[in-house]
């Protein structure tokens, strides 16, 4: 690799740090912390696991919120949009901390968290990379996407211990304070939006000129991204609110399950770097298909009768490695196939697809738990669905037809 490749990282380290920190302490962090609260609240309030599993279905709100957030980011810039999310986001943690035990009240706060937290998701922060990086774009995306798993790997065991000693309510208060402080630091580090004409942005970055929404929807790559992301994110609910419950159901004690979640986060971290470097050097559709098929191995192991700690650790590591690849792949493909003038908008639609797949999976999980009382049937189904979604990305090897740009 030439000096120009690494030079981009040295030149743009400050915005890269801002994006990484902002995403790391945004709503994405809840994927690594939400399940830590689940056993305590379920035990205290007597909620059913099948009821709690419905939490993941609220990601359907992202179908609306993500494209809106993307459009706002394209228009007003990263700093303005993320600042609102950072300042308002801790209100949800306060709501969780002081809720009375009604599952409906808990769900209401979860809806609030999604609405506010969407302003701190990847359609917002990945735009910084899309604007600033060209040669090392894959690696830069991977660095930004390491934010949530890196923070999760550090916070999960510490927060788990804090919840055990200080209670889950204080745990939510701690999360609110931490996300506010580090989120504000990220806002201060974020440079003002460039604000040049989309065509000029595209020329400077060496990417295709931006296209209007009608042309976006006629692009076959758009629908491959949407359908593929729905399918590979079908088991997403297991990785957030359900992971600790799944591990404990498989025979792990509470403390072991907490550390296994940390292993999952580390797997996401390693997967993102490996994927980012590969995207800069290999055909992206090959990288996408291989990386996104990996969680099927982990889910098959977890669905098997094998419940030794080493098997569970390998299972969550495989799922983490694939989860680490997903965000890099989506952002990289969008940045290469669509102009920067609509980058966040298209990322918003992709984010909605990711949320929609996770919500569909959570509804299915709730149904399978109510019927069989076990996670194994859902894990087996998810492995098959994930393989189908990963295979779709192989079709991106065919170059799309040349499209004439349509400016907003």
C-alpha cells in the first residue's frame, strides 16, 4: 500500500475520530448493553421472554426514521443532526430508569429511544467518511463502524458488574450520562458540513454523480442492497436484547454470559477491520457474500445440543465477525454506487432495511418462543435466511447500466 493510502488517515484523523466516537456512543451501543438489563427486569417484573422479544420489532420505526434522518443529514450536515440526537438521546435512558414495571411503559420508552437515537446512526456519521476518503474508504468505514463494538466490548463487562452491584435503574442512569458526555465530544470534533454542490462533491471524491430518487429506485443494486440487508439482519434481535438470554438458555451462567457478549463485541471489531481492508483490495460483491454468510455457522452451533463454554464462545465470535462486516459493506457499496449528494438518503433506506429485517426476525422469534419455548428453531431458520441473503450480493458483480444523473 502506498503512502497516499495511509496519508488519508493521517490527514483526516479528526473527523474520523468524531464519526467513530459519535457512532460508538450513539444508539448502536444498545445492541451490546440492552440484554444486560433483561434478566433483572424480567425477574423483577415477571415479564414473559416472548413479550420481551417483541422489543426488537420496534425497529420497524426505522423504516420511517432512517430515510428521514438521511435526508436531513444530506441537507443540514452531520454536526447539526447529530447534536440534536446527542442532547435528546439520554431522555430515553431516564425513562428506562424510572419506569414502573409496566411492559407497555417500557415499550413506550423504547419507541422514544428509537426516534431520538436514529439521529446518531450510520446514515449520519458515515457521511463524514464518504466525503473525506477515497483510497482508504473501506478501511475508514471499518474504523468508524468499530465505534459501537469497541465501546461495547469495554462497557459490557463493566456495566454488567455495575448492574449486579448497583441495580439496573442506576445502570440506565449511568448509560445516559456516559452517552451524553462522549456524544458531545464527538459533536465538537465534527467539522462543519462542506456544503458544496453535489456534482462538485462527486467529482472531488471521484464517485459517480448523484442521482434523483426515481433513478435510485430504478437501480438494480438498490434493491439487492435492500432485500439482502433485510435477510441477513433477520437474526439481529438475538444480538441485542436477547443475546444474554440465549446464552443462559444454552447453559451459561450469568457472569459467563456477560463475558461471552464481550467476545461477541470483539468479534464485531475484528470483522470490521478485516472487511474494510478487503473491500479496498478485492471485488466488493465477493467480500459481501462471504462475510455476510458467516453468522450461519455460529447460529448452527448455537442451535446444536453442544453447550460447552468454548462452543458458545465460538458461536458468538462467528456471529460477531459477520456482524462486523455488515455496516462496512453497506456504506462502501452505497458510496461507490450512488453520488455523495444522496449518500445519507440511500444509507437511510439501507438502514431502514436493516431495521425491518431485525423487526421481522424479532416477531418470528416471539412466535417461535411461544410455540416451542426454545431458541433453537429460530436459530436454525435464521441460518437458512442469512445464507439466502448473503448469496444475493453475488449478483452485484454485474455492473449496473450507465445512468444519467438527475439533480435535486
